[in-house]
C-alpha cells in the first residue's frame, strides 16, 4: 500500500494533495491498493457508497484521481486549487450518460478536460483550457453524452499521447 502525506506528496508518483478548510482533514492523504474496475452496472453509481479515489488508465497512462461523485463535488471540482501533481486528476462521475458543461471558474491553472463515454473510451479532449478571467465563463461541452470526465493538468494529454478513441479503465481505490 502506498500512503502519501502532505510532506511527501510532491515526491511520490500518484499522490494527490488536497487543499481543504476542514480542521480535521489537513494532511491530504491518498492511498493506492488494488480494486475492482468500474462498469456501467457498478454499485459505485450510488454516491453514498462511492469511493473517493480512482486509478484511471487511459491507454498506457495512469492517473490517480480524486472523485467528484455528488452534485456538490462536481460543481466545486478543482476550484481554488493552486496546483495538481503531475499524474493526478479529478474524475467526475455522472449518474447517467449526459452532456455536461464544464467551465474554469475560480481555476488557477490550465486543465485538459477529457470526456469519457459509458463504454469507457475517450470521446474528445479540450486541451490546455485556460482559467476563466471574465464573467460569464466560457463553457466546454462534449459533442455526445458522456458518463465520466477526467480533468488533468493542461498539456498532460498531449505529453502522454492521450487521444480520442483511447480505451479507459477506471479502478476504485480502497
């Protein structure tokens, strides 16, 4: 098992450092152990029992992702974060396939927005989307319904050869 504390998070691959205002959760801990793959019929579609971390494999690239399972988590996303570790991201999980709009409100760094279909393939990628600097913010929407969206650092997709059509494997961490 890999356990990452705030002090070591930037030095260990796959560690996600969380910034939170909750007094009891200031250490930003990520764990990595083997788990069961998510499928369309997964029990993890119920946000009350859903894991909070996933390993997302796109082609041969691995991303350690925080989950945005609930409507509140999906609305907040990565807002107000100052950075994201190199192979870290946020996985947005929707209860059904849908066309969701994304924006960069209160973001402080560019992101790649990777839209993923229910059959676990990359539909399309918006690359190096800049933070919103004026109101209203530009929104980014997939061309077809999606079940998942993965946000990673701007340029990550190009650097790692992630492209439309790539197969995706989503594995929950315990």
